[in-house]
C-alpha cells in the first residue's frame, strides 16, 4: 500500500495498536467518491446556472427539468439512483431525533467547541484553507453546519423528499467539486496528503459528528439513554451514506465509530499550520453565529468561555498543538453547565414555558427566503469562484 509521506510516522504507530483499522484508514486517503467524482467531471463544461437547474430538478425528482441533463446525472437521481442500504431503518432514527431536539443547545455548542476542532485538526484542514472559503464566510459555514444538523434530526428529514436528505446530497456534490478543483491545482501535494477531501477524512469526520458529539455534549450537560445514543449514531450513519462515504470506512455503530476516530487520530500527523488557522478561525467565528458582534462582548465570550470549554473538551495536548490560549479558569465545564442552568432559569422567569430553543436554533442556522442553492464552486480559490 502506498502511504502518503505525511502519514507515515503516525501510520506506523497506529499499526502497533490496530493494524487492520490503520491499513483501512490509509487506503482510503487515496479514495474520493468514484460515483460523484464522475458526475461532477461530466458537469464541468456546463454553465453554473445550468448545473444549478439540473441538480435542483434532480433533488425534486422533476423528470421534465432533467430531460436535457447529462445521462450520468439522470442516472444518479432517476434512472439508477443509489439504493437504500440493507441496514437502513427509518424507525431507528426516532430516539436519536428526540435526543437531539431535547439536547440541541449542548449538541450545537459541543459541535463548535469540540467536534469541528477534532475534525479540522487533521490534514482535511489543508483542503479548506487552500480554498479560502472559511475566511470569506466562516460564520455562514457554521450556520450551514447547524442547519444540516437540524434537518437530518427533523422527523422525516432523511426521507427522499426531506431537506436533510437534500442537504446531505448537496454536501456530496460540493465535496466532489472541490476535490476535482484541488486535485487539478499545482498547490495540492498528492504524494504527501493523498486525495483532497478523501474518503478517510470523511469517514473520520462522520465518526466525530456522531460519537464525539454525544461525548462532548454530555460533558456540557446533555443526557442520552442507550436507545437514544444508538439512534443518534443511526442518523449520522445514514447521513454519511448519503454524503457518499464508502461503507468500507463508514462506521456501523458507536464502538466502530470510536475505533475509526481513535486510529484515524493516530494516523494523522500533528496539526499543521492550516489546522491551527482553521480551528482558531472557527472559534472566533462562533459568537457571530449567535448574533454577538459587539467587539468587547465577542472577545470576552471567546476568551472566557469558548476557548476554556474547547480546551477542556479536546484535551491539553491537542489544544496546545493548535495554540489555543491557556486559561486559569478551573473546572470550565462545571462553570459552563452552571451558567446554562442560570440562564435557563432566568429565561423561565421572563417567559412562561421557558426559553424558545427552536427560535434560538433558527437564528444560528443558515435559513433564508431564497432556499437551498445547488450551485457549485468553479474555482479552487473562493475569491476567484463564482457565487455558490
């Protein structure tokens, strides 16, 4: 097996723990999404406006709108769509959906302060930093992440006509297009990093989105039954399947998810400059997502709450690698949970029935009157790409 040279040291250490999982992880650094990669290659010569119309029609199963679309796109959406996996059970989602809706605030908080930090501490950060997308619109990206979670954890959201299904498939299109553009760029070092936005990184990310979200949100005050934990993982597993992650690197349950995360973390090199830039940019964007843009208030929230909580979740070693500022605040997770209880109590005093959690989530998510855009980037660098 050809191992990209930036992975070699970590791969050798991981093999001492679990060679089978390490071999599988490294093999997937050379794999993208063969089906969708072929689709976006076929769409490449078409004007973006036309691509948007065809993909929109495909999402809506509009046969007339797809009439003049390339055959490969008609096959993907209509003629030979990806079959439902044998393990798919929509009813199994229900406990996970209930758990998300009950714990939505700690879940989304954990996502920003811990889960995304874990994900972007890997070499996947090179893909995002090279595009420049996070710097042009980091707040929008976080709001899109929030919306995707809200939609997949909405009852029926992952059914064929649900917005969770459509947003998951949209992500698959975007990943494939960025993979194509970066793969053609002279800046991308295939021998060192493997394939841009590789199947390994997507399998690792979806494992983080499931297992690490549950663990980190529990540290922030969320609670799950055994059935709810399983349902939460079932939702993310199917969302990952729709996002084009090969089943050979897609987790099957919580234990398997933790194995992929653990061994994948060992295979990855220490955080690069891109990872440091990316994770700190995300942390500093978080207050803007919540509508806090006054400089002093924003700075105080970042320094006194978000960085300390993130350090406590991801651990001192990774936080130091990412150059997160040190904190003197003892027991930050305890103080965070206490503050959340106080805020909840105050909200109940102001409004009978308690705080409007759903309204808070809507404000922190990317919803607008224009609906979902299915335009794709047409250049590897965000500042040179058309609107998408």
